[in-house]
């Protein structure tokens, strides 16, 4: 045993959360997940959501509020939207601007079942989901461990951000994706490419810990979080999940939006002088003409956001099962 690694408490009780209304929902996948958990854990329950926000309420009740034994493992089965809601329930709320209340009493595991599956990829890469989940329930402390991941608090909405948030072309590709009859990463890839055609930059500014790092025509500004958006675009290639900082990448209008999908697929955007990359604890993304900032976080388009978005890091706020390597 590695004496420098803290002891790991194996999970014993799990709640498996899935969204049956998702276009990619698979009863077979859900059944296989429950059976794998049941083969190693003392108790497994399955919860199927019925409405938006339901996963958040169900997880919060299960791990924090209900009497009796509570789950110490929460398995989110689905895409980034399902994971987003589960994270809100796990990580709790905020006491005030920039102040997070507490870490979760249970740890998260993700089983990919959505379009981009960026959350799963940022933790487990391209490993098969059953290999990852088996490591969690049968080899905790060996091939799987708990990492306490950083989150971001979006001050204007009070929501916690898991993967990251992006303004500009990546955000505006989400409504387009709803109209495309494809599945998986191909759906978002098509939407990203279509949205990028003739996409007009917005007048923007990005401030990191009080210092302006970008101002002018803006194609996108991504704050996070995870390295990937849409499961395949490496917008934040230097991001670490638990370093207590948020990364931000702003791509200026000198780069045509139509070039951004291929540039970010290979992280080649970092070599362009119109790209600004920085790291800090508080990041402000603004639109300077007073119009609404086109913004998404964790795959959810922010319809009610104004011209400004303020992100404050919440260090080590989310216990999450990850590979030991």
C-alpha cells in the first residue's frame, strides 16, 4: 500500500440516477449499471427522473436529508445535462457570493450515456464505462480513488459549474444541436460547425483576479473546469481538476469562428496570437454592448443571463471517483 495515499473508504450504498426522457436513454445500460453495482455493494437503488431539476432534488434528499442509512455513492447515468443536475444536488448550495457551504457526504461516479459526455471523458478518458465503474465498486484505493474536484460558482445564477462555462459560438451551438437528427458527439460536431459559419464575434472582455486579459471582438470565452467541451474540443488543455484555480481561454475575432472547431479539436488555438489563456480564482466574462451574453454551462444554455458572468472557484468541493493514475 502507498503510505503517502490517504486510506479509501469503499462505497457500500449507491443511488443510480438516470433520465428516461433523454434521447440517448438506454434501459439496458441502466440495468447493467445497477447489476454491476449490486454485485459488489450492500444496497443499490435506482431513481428515474421525471422533470427538469428532479435529479438535483432527488440526490440532495438521498444524501443529505432523508432519515436512515444514506448512499455514499451517487452514479449519474446519462449525458452532461444529467451530470449537471446530480452535481447541484451533491455539492449543495452557497452561503453567499463566492462562499460554498460544504463538500458532499457522498462521492460521484459517472456512466456516459449522452451526447458529448465531456464529464466522463475529463475524468476517465476513453476507458470503457464498465471498466471504470468496476474499479470504483470492486477496487477502491487500488485502481480507483476519490478526488475532490474544484467547481465554479456562477454568481449571477447561484449555480455551481462542473465541466465549465462558455460564451459565444460554443454556447450558441447548443440550440442548433437540438435541430440535428444525429446522436452522440457527431450531433454536437455538426451543430458546432454549422453555428461557426459566418458567426459574428461579440464585443467582450475577460478579467482574471482583477486584471483584464482580453478585450475586443470575441468568438468565445471558456471558463473551467474540464479540458474538453462537446466531448472532443480541447479548449482548456492545461486545466487541472483539483488545483484550486479556474482556467480561462478567450479566442478573439481575428480567428474566424469557422476555424475554431478544428483548432480546438487539436488545441492548436493556443498558438494563435488572438488567443488569451489565463488562470485565477475569480473570472469575469462580459459583453460590452449591453446585449445578453450568449452563455452555457455544463451543456445548459443560460437564457436568463445578462451581459456579465462572474465565476469564483470553489476548491475541492466535489468528491468524485477517478482512476488512481
